[in-house]
C-alpha cells in the first residue's frame, strides 16, 4: 500500500508537484529474491503511463529473464501503452556492430549506451538489470555513474538491480530496497522451476 | 541471478524433478517497497509459461494497482500466454452477487473464493495481494490458510504479499522475502508519483 504522508517537508523551495515529479534513482539490492521481478513489475506501471522503457540486461545468463522479456515485448508492441526496448549483454548489445566476447568490455559498452540514451532522453524508465555487479566488480566506475545520474536531463527514472550495490550508490539513490532472504526452496534442496525462476 | 545448486539434498524419497515441480507458497513481506511489484513480476513468468493466473486484491485502495492490472489484462487477452483473472475486493468481488460494504466480510468472501478455486484447480498461479493484512488482523484464520495450502491439489503456486505476514505463515511457506526499506523518497519529503507508485 502506498504510504500517504511524507514524514518531513524539506526546505528546498520546490512545490509538492515539482518535488513529486523529480526523476528517481531506485536501487533493488540484497541477497533475497525479487530484485529484478520488482523492477519489471514497476515497468508495468511505466508502460501503463505510456512511457518509453529501456531495459538493459547487464549480466549474461543462460536463462536470462525470458518471461519478463516476452511479456514486456508483447506489451510494448500492443500499442496500448509505452514502448519497450530490450537490450542484452553477451548476445551483443543490439546497437553494437561487432561481437564482444569479454564481459567487462561488454558491460562498459552497455553503460556507454545508457549514457547516450540519458543524454538524448530516449526513455522515461531505465531498467539497468544486474547493473550493481559491474560496479561492484569495478568494471564501471560508481562515481561516474552517480555523476551521470545526478546530471541527467528531464524526468528519467532509473532502476538499478543486483546484489552488492555499492554503498555510494545507495547513498546517492532516492529509493532503496534490500530484498532480504528469509527462506528459499533451495535451502530445502529444491531446484528452480519454470514459471517461478524464469 | 538464479542460484544454481541446492545447499542440501533432502532425504524425502522424491526425485529432483518431483521436488522441482512441487507447488510453492511464496511470501513477500516487510515494510519496504516491491512486495506486490515483485509478485506481478513473477506473474509475467507464469504468463509466459501459459499458466492461468488468478489475482485477488485483498485491500481496497483508491489507486489499486492500475498499471499492473491493465498490463496483465492486456497480456491475458493477447492469446500469446496464460489467461489472467483479476478480482478486486471492495468494488465487490466479481463472483459475489451483492455489495459487501464491510471489509472484514469482503476479505472472508475473497478467501472462500480462493479456497473454491484451489479445490477446483482453477489457476496455476495465485497472487493474493495484500492478503497478509486480513490474516494479521484476524479476519482470516492463519491456521486455516496454512492447512488449505498444505492440502491443495495439483501444482498450484501461491504468492501472498503484505506487511506483517504472520510468523506461522512464514514458517509454512517455501520462499519468503522480506522487502527491507533502506531509503524512501517520502523520508525526504517527496510524495508518490505516477508510473512509480501506481
């Protein structure tokens, strides 16, 4: 349930409406489930508002997020809401003309494209899925990410997911949720299953 | 990223496949954001598998989850994945022929319908959104919920969201994530905005 009342009103000279419409940097981190699924759930709201959505998958995976990808593509193509552009690392970003075998180089390329899209205000919602990892691994400079986000034009919301989000990023973000694992079926010896894990 | 290996293998006489395909009870609780959005994100995977999905919204809300509802309805009607049935409390559950003004009675009616649907195996994924509240408030008996879930036939997955999930339910569930608030824009005086909160 949405919480109704802010706990304090800042002395920043902004009206409630101006403050309300500020671009948000959202971080979903922690070792529990739901970081990416909650990001894609938010994308449904953005789609309903007619916003152009850009998804960037920063970690190559055998299973990717096939269900979410197909659902968001069908929604984006339906003409009833916003558009959806889906970019995958490791299969070659769609805007890179050559194969990039190296994950670090591929992550850097992805981030460069995000920067170009932010500068051009290509999307209104960016899902930078698993983007915490390249920052955590030092492949992409966290300070630069924070500066680019701080300086981005217009009202572009950015969601970053992944374990081990750098502390500096957490400090710079507006909305941070830590998905805390309480219990997981794998603790009881159960492997992942379709429809749930992918 | 999906975790690959179970940390232990139980001595339950089941094969990996049998264990893999057991119905899951999933709980998203905690005071942070993302409990419902992650549930609806999971619904995208279920939709992609072609599963019939039943959503039951257990707390009446001015804004409901309009974006998620519209997106899932469009997906359900697309014919490209599973079907989606969306039930709302407070506007009258769709299968109740009379108005129910009282929230407690409405919650009980909703739970009765969930029981009927579980018995009939109507859906393969149930999103019982905000269902932790009626249990927390004592409107619906947690012990009965646990028993019904334990005894449900077939492979029907159930996701329950909401703050204050009863401890007994957490113990009985297979996958539990606590969405922990690290930071929220309202702490900085910012109110909710479209596309993000609804």
